């Protein structure tokens, strides 16, 4: 299924999609017109920021382009990423328990609560998002 994205010129990588939503998923659009409209609105916002003195330079429309893309990877929701993180933590606990001969998961359930759970979740979700974004490109 073809989609469209807004690409921004960067000094290091040339034109790339730097637009993402709140969970760092790259933003794409169903139609070229939708992408062009979002870009026009973005450029207007930048121009307004320049006029207010929030930006030192006026935006250069040549620094942006709308291109057609063919996503080769599935799109993962926040819930999908959390499910993968939960599954990864559970698998790690099962390995430890199997190697140590532990027959129940009571300690693991108690240990991975609160701050420890949040830290592990953050680490796993970050890694999962990196794999999604970079995947086989490495």
C-alpha cells in the first residue's frame, strides 16, 4: 500500500522523514494531498514563529519534500510494543527460573513492580522501537 511522507533536509542524512507522533512512530499520510496540506500548515506555523521572533530564519520550502513511500514493515501500535516488552520480560524470567530450578513466578511478579518495572519497560520499549525503525538497515 503506497503512502506519502514529508521529508526534511538534514545536513547529515539528506532528505529523511523527521516527523513522528507521540510514540516515535514515523508519520505518513494516505494521500499526497494530505501530506502537502500538512506541510503547508507546518510552513505557515514556522513563518508565524519567525514573525514573532521565535526563529532566527524564515523557513525554506526547498528544505522539505513530499514523497511516495512503500512501508515494508508493519505499523506497531503503543499496545503492540508494550505487549512485546511484556513478552520479552516474561521470557527472560522463565529462562532464569528454568536455569535455577525455580518452580513458581511469585518472586519475579513481586520483584518486577513499581520503579523496577517502569525502568525495564522503558528500556525494552526503547530497544523495540529501535529495532522497528532500524531493523535490517544495520
